């Protein structure tokens, strides 16, 4: 199992265990983590699974691809460390990843 820590906008952390191969968004949905909506079902067609990666994790994930970049342009408060959690697949290399959820996924 892969450990994923979600930190909400108030600073409260919640660590969940998820199987390797699923997305960070699916891990959140399976564990009812607040702050991840994933309205499109994980198909990179919205920005409601937007998260902020901690700096230590930025070089451990694949780069943002064009479709994700377009969707991130629709995200509330996009930052340099913004990612769509549906595009981050859990692997052993991401065991212990920490992501922060924005205060809202909607304008």
C-alpha cells in the first residue's frame, strides 16, 4: 500500500493507504477525503481534483502534459506546484507523498 497525506486549507492532515497503480484522486475518493471532487471521474476534463504538491515531491512526478496544463488553467488559485491529482499515479516512488488541497475547487 502507498501512503498519501492530504493537507486541507486549514492545515489538517489526513493520511490514507491506497493500492499502487491508482491515482491520487482515486485514493482521495476511496477514502472520502474532503477537498477532492473529481467531477469528471478522473479523465482530466475538469480541475476539481486540483492539489498543490510539496516541493520535495515535484521532481518525483512526471511533468505536466498539455491537456493537464489546459485544465490547470481552469483551476482556482493555480500555482507553480499545482497538479491535477487524477494525473498522478501512485507508485512506490510516491509512497509518503504529501499534497495540499485548495480551500475550494470552484470559483
